[in-house]
């Protein structure tokens, strides 16, 4: 059996290599703003999710150094819930204007935990086909009926919700889609969920901090209240510049997750120092500095899209920091990423199975820290495409 498994792994590796779909990790030894030393060479980073540039902000670094503990010592329910954790949960709930928050180690774990805790046999989970892998895996592991509708097709979502005549219904969607950069039609989805007595769950990973008033996310930007979207995932590893996640929303649902969500019960709590740093980020995004950073980010997005349009570059329709340049062929996407790197720009080629077959792309991401000159330089480098 061991020999069979190893042979299977080797065969799949050969297939990935032949299809130009082998994933490679790059070693980053130093960071300085939007510059990174990658494998010994300094590059201008256009592939990070650090949309507001908070990961190196002095306030976050100071919070890390003043916390009472550097590591987690147990699960939250055993003896791992520190004062920093409690303060962060309160700060998140206040920021999101929702009753309660519950911390998790990562957004991936949180999505698995939520769907498994809320759904089971006889229930249905309806999802956008381009949702993040964690939402898809969570529904599969929950044991419920799992239905997926074409991307942003609200009418198809309504039809799938209507097929469930018994059991609970949950409608889950990314707020901002991580590989396309577009925003879900949340107002229409909330109406569909209300009409079919379904709970709307919004993954705000790429929206929290950058969309909506005070950066509350895509649900807030769509004008949704606590009753419209009772549960939302806030991840800390994107615009908040930290690590970890929280589910924020209805108090009774959050209490149920605390009592039953395996991804929260049976794992060590995040380091209190990290919780303190995240709380500093939450305070920043709500203040004047956060508003200024969001304004700068949106100006950078507008500059890039205007320049790309002048060059005739086939960008996908996105108003967010995620600006995908559609290439199509896997090998060609890799070649163009290497060509950009030769000119000093780090842009990642995204290939299947992360995106559908035939839709390999350069996933260009913008930050509030990019300057106009740096964006113009990237456009010049992209011009031959």
C-alpha cells in the first residue's frame, strides 16, 4: 500500500510538470514596504494581499512587542483565552456593528468549522462556483446537499434554494472573489436568502478593511444589516496585515459555534501577541489613517485600470485591489510572469486547478503603498503583452 501511494504521487507529479502546473514556493528573506528580497534578488511586489500595507505598520509591530505572551498555550476553552483575545473579539464586533465575534486560527479553518457546525444530512448549502476552496470543502465535509450556481448568477441561486423543501438552507458566497477580484451581488443574494428562509454567510476575506464605511467589508458596502447577513468571516491576513480570522454575527449562532465548531474547540489559540497586533489593525482601519489608505488604494486601482485600458490589456472586470490579467495558456502565463520578474516585478501566474481550465492569468494586486511611478513602471513592463 505504501508503494502504491508513492507511485500515485510520482505519477501525479509527472502530470503536473508536463502541464506546467507545478507549484513552487519562493523564499522571501527581507521586506521593505512593497519591495521584497526574493531568492536573493530585490523585486517590486505586485502579488501580495497586504492591501493597506499594514503588515509592517509601526502600531502593529509595537503591539506584538508589548503583549503578555508570545505563543498559545492551549485551546480557547481549556485555558487559552487571554485578555488580548477577548479584547479583539469585542473590537471586531464593535467594528462590524454586529453582536459578537469568535476567533479562529485561519479563515480556511473557520469556514470548515462554520459549515460543519451548522449543517448536516437533510440540509442544503448553495454556493457560487468561484467561492474559495475552504467554503467548498466545508460544505462537502458537512454531509449536507451541496449545490453550486454559475458565478454571480442570482437567478440560478434562487432556483437551487427553491429545490430544498426540508431542512436548513445556507447560502454562502465570497464578498470579493480572490482570483477574479469582482464583488458578489450581495443585495440580490440577501433578498433571495430572505425569500427562501436561508442564512446568508459572507466570506469577507478580501473585502474587510478596504470596502464599505470604515472598511467594514462588502456586506456593509451593499447596505446589508445584521438580519440580512447574520454571519460573516473576517480574515486578518489580508488588509489587516496580521494572521488568523474571526466569524462575526448573530449572538446565538456565535454561541453555537463556540460550543460545537471543531475547528475552534480542538486547536491551540492564536498567540496573544498576534491578537494584540490585529486589534491595533482594527483600530487603524476605522480611523483617519485607514480612510486615507483606502483612498490611496482606490486611486492606485483607478490609475492601473486606466493605463491597462489604454494598452488594450485584457483585465477581468474588477474594481478591487485584485486585477487579474487573463492569459489563458498555462505555459504562457508562466513565461509572462518570468518576463516581468526579469524587469524587477513580482507578479504570480495563477493556473488551474486554482482557476478553471483555459483561464490562467497574472494575478496583479495593488497596495496603498504603491506609488504612481511604480504602477506606471509595471504598465510599461506589461505593454509588450
